[in-house]
């Protein structure tokens, strides 16, 4: 049985209809990438899952339970955590305090020290305030804050956005470690190389509709898809 299944999901911002009968099925412990151009509906898909889009229709099943009518809180309590675009950390709190706060909010959190094992960069910056971290360090802190809450399903919205290539490489390494730890990951990306490297399964959406799904191995050879549905430059990046 899939851990998460979307069927016939539609989403709206006011009168604007942005997701059209979306279908997805995610198996437990898989790393699934949701790809698509800017504006394709990737963030909205994650918001539909977490219940934070203004209006949605259709069915979203999590471990066999229909969660489409649950509150945002109820969905979060079931173990679905979103690391939103743009890294929302507390700027005036230290790295440790940021993680502690997330830890306190969770019913069955992971150990705080485990986060410092996974993210050695953060271990060296324990007393630094969020606002003094680089973009890459903030992204790692943002992931650590979600992970310490011990999610079953971790949603990452464009984790590499705005990061320099060398930092993307660091992030790839730590996320490689994260995905070994009994957590299912659904991430959105425009960085195709990153997605192909970390992911196992991929979905491509365009204008709010499914256009392709399959393994990243199959996607690797599909330059036609990469050219047609992903951002310019993404397909030929080395
Ligand atoms: N808060 C919002 N209000 C109105 N329209 C929005 C809002 N957020 C996103 N949209 C629109 O919904 C569509 C999908 O956006 P989004 O899910 O953010 O795409 P992506 O994450 O793939 O770039 C776009 O056309 C975007 O302009
Ligand atoms: Mg987005």
C-alpha cells in the first residue's frame, strides 16, 4: 500500500484553478521528486497535501486514511512535515534554539544530537543566530527542524533554490543521509541533476496536470521530456 495517494486532486486560489485532477502514489521510504517548470503547480501540490491551499477537491489518502478534510494541524500530527520554500527559520534564535523549539512541538521527536550527527555543519554553528547563517546553512537548519520532529513523510519545496553549486553538493550529501533514516521524501525541484541523483521515482507536472511518471533511471534518458517540461538550462547542465 502506498503511504500517500492523491486522486483527482484539484486546487484553487480564489477563482484561479491551478491543479487539475492530479494523481500520485508514493511508496513508503521512497524518495520521490516532483518536477516541473516555474508555475507548474509544485508548491501548490505540497500545499494541497498539508492542507494549506485555500481550496482543494479530490482525495488524499495517507496510510489509507482520507486526510483531505483534516485540519492543517491534524495533518501535521499524522507525521507529514513541510520544509517550505525560502527556509523559515527564526533569525534571532541560535541554531540549537531553532532545533529545540521544533523538538518541543513534536509529540515523539528524534534526539537533538542526532541532528548534529546528520548535519555536521550545524554542529559547528550551534550558538550562531539564524540570521548569521549562509543560505545553505539555513536550508540545512530548516531541514533539521523538520526532521527532529520525526516525520514519516518529509516534504521539501525546492531545497536547492538559490544555493551555490558547491553548497548544493553538501546538501545532496546530507539529504542522502536523511533518506537512509526511515523517512519517505517528496521533494519539488527545478534542479534536474539534483533530483535525478537523490530521487528514485519522479513525477513531472505541467500547468497543474500530470504529464509523466516513472523511475529517475528512465527519466535520465528522456531528453525530450527534460527539454519540454523543465526549466531552460536544466537539461543540459553538467
Ligand atoms: N497565493 C497565490 N494566489 C494566486 N495564485 C497563486 C498563488 N500561489 C501560486 N499561484 C499560481 O498557481 C500556479 C502554480 O504555482 P506554484 O504551485 O507556486 O508553482 P511552482 O511551485 O511549480 O512554481 C501559478 O500559476 C501561480 O501563479
Ligand atoms: Mg514552487
